[in-house]
C-alpha cells in the first residue's frame, strides 16, 4: 500500500489530536505490526502508521462516495463524540 498523500499541494498542516480505543487483543497486534512494518513503510512512530491506514480508508471512501473529491472538513464535535453511554 502506498503512503497516502496529505492532500493537493499540502504543506505541513497543523496537527490535531485524535484518539480511538482498542481492546487488549487489538492493541497486542497493533504494536508489533508497527514494529514489523516501520522500516518498509517509513513509519517514524505510531501516528505515521495510524495515518497511513486511516488515510488509505478515507481515500477509498472519497472515491466510492464523493466522486474522488476530498470530503468537506467537519469541525471537531460534529457527529458522535466519544463512547456511547451504556
């Protein structure tokens, strides 16, 4: 999988923090996968690996659902936020 681009003519953009939760089994697989693939894919850290995977999915969804165009940005807090109450 090629490293997804940062966008048309993108410079180093301001970075915002985003989080997700993983169960113990997923976490146990993610860390060694980062270690195993870091050199091949040029991941300097976990953020690089996560962005590589997420942006690959985003680009696929943009092709499938938005005619290949970038989705319009949405401000933080738009849509569901955090874990649902149980």
